[in-house]
C-alpha cells in the first residue's frame, strides 16, 4: 500500500493517482492530509505538493490538480530519456516533471475542452493534439512514465508490492455494413444498380445479381471466417453492429429484417456484441436510447459496449449521454485517420467530467488504430507501424486494441495484410 500525502485531497488527485498507481502499476494507494500519519507510516510513502517533508518519495506539484475547470496552458514539451514530458518542476522532485498533472491533462482530454478547429465531420483532429504536434502520439506516455515512477518507488522502498499484469489483446470489428448487397430494400437496390451502370462497373452488377439470386455469398459477410479464426484464441474479440441509419444512404440496410437479426444472434452466440450509435443519434439522446433498447431486445442481454459512428466524440456531452444510458464501456477513444494513443495511455480509464469535476463510472477503452488509418499504405509500412505500436504496449503490459471492419476480411489481395495480422498475430493460438 502506497500512502500519498497531499495538503488537499481533490477529485483530480485521487483520480489520476489511482489510474497511474493502481490501474497501470497494480499498486494499492491511500491518501492522507495529516502530516503525522505520513511520518509514522512504515510502508512506501509519497508526498505530493510544493516541498518535501521528510524521507518520503517526493513529486512536486505543477498545480493543475488543485485547480477547477479548464483554461489554456502554456505547455513546453521536453525530451526525457526515451520519451517526452511536460509540466517541468524543480530538481527536488524525484521526477523532472509532474507526472500526475501531465497524466491528468492527457487522460481527461483537457485539450479537447479548449477551443480548437474541428474537421469536416465535427471531430477533434489528431493534428490539433499535443501528442501529434510534439511527436509522442505513438507512445503510451502515461504508462511509460508510470513504469519510471515504479523504478523510483522500488529504489526507495524495495518492499513495495505491485500486483502482476500482462499485455491484453482486444480486437474490435466494426460491422456497420454487414452486407454489400443483401438486406438493402428495393429503393437502395435500384440506386445501387443505377450507380453501377453509370460507372460501367459490370463485374459489380454481375456480383450483385449473383448474390441476390443466392448463387454467391455476399462478399461482406465474413463473420463465419472471423468466428472460426478466433475460436481457439485466448485473446478477446468484440463485434459492433449499427441499428440506426448510416451517414451515407447507400450504406444503410434494413436492420428490422429477420436475416439481419439472425446474423446478429449468430455472432452473439460466439463473441461479445456491441452497438455502434448512429451518427444522427449522437445529437439525439432519445434516439440513442431507442437504439440501445433495440439491441437489447434482439440479444436479450444488457448492452455494455458501444462506440460512436465516424468515431465522433464531443466532450463532455457525448460521454455524459453514455453515462446516462448506463453504458459500461466505450471504444471511441481513437483517431480514425491517425494511429496512436489519443489519451496518452494503453490502459482503460474512467471518464472524468471536467465541467462537474467528478469521476464517472464509464470506462473508456483506448484504441490505438483503425484500418482506415492505413488507407493507401504499403503492406510493409502497415506491418512496421503495427509492430511499433505492439512493442510499445507490450513493454508496459497494456491493452492492445485495434478496429477492423468485416469488409477488411473479404478475399481481395489488398486485404491479405489484414487477414494475416488478424489470424496470425492477434488471434494465433499456438
């Protein structure tokens, strides 16, 4: 048990200390603001403030964790050993920066509350982030910092006990378009044929006709392959379906049809099922509520996992809605077009509402990449980037989560890199 002394115990302090010490390092922690309790404590102890008090480990406070609300910070990022850091402090501190203020800044997504330029869809772009601008987006810096703190704790208190932890692999499959041609309804069928004719896509017309006349399997229906490939794997897989309308008309299907519901139930028999909240529902709480209820009626299970269409997050409203809906886990914390660690960590964390200064029960699962982020990249470059991210997570025993789509596993030569990565690296059972 690590005893932490701080003059004032704030929600921010307890939140970030528990993430770094307990969630990442497996070290139990308790807090005190009584100096005598710190002095008399025989176990590992740390003080967090402006000045050290005695023989305890000391981390100097930058001040962010005793503030309320949010305002623009003048942040200077510096090189530090094999990583980057910011919120520098004096050499009295065991670390040259305030790991807890820096960690809180990234984890709370503080920068996403500040004024910024959104992309065309309304998302916070990777290029606006501190990590992207300063070259540490592809490092889980909070976890890296945590392990450096662990070394400092062990050096001062060799008896400190840390619960063991290993790397955890959790693959996600986005199935918002489970069929290429089936279950589309008469109007979308006609529109599809018309567009193919306009663009002289004769092979697609032939394929569409063969699927509709049941002489060929729908190419996007790769769920049998997904399930058989992961059947013997000990790593986790979750498949997310969308029940609302897609952003683009031609992508939508009729989710009320029997065959769609049977597909969903078939996948749910073998793997965890989640819901993709439709783009239109993200600004309509009642619509989100309706989509959640529909999913639960189909699966006869309480919905626990979700992520948002187009990976849209508007803080804090988006996550407040999920809390209100009693969604347990969100998987939207990723940049669709840029690989990396959006929140600076590869360890699941609780959403902290900066407006209300409260820790919520919503668990945010950081995702490090989508396959869309590698569009038009060579297979060799994809493998290189994935290996870098994989090794970064492995070093800190974190969570490796990546989003594929069911379309990534169709039998196209360009998809071979995804089929191989999925079956031989993420779900190998050897």
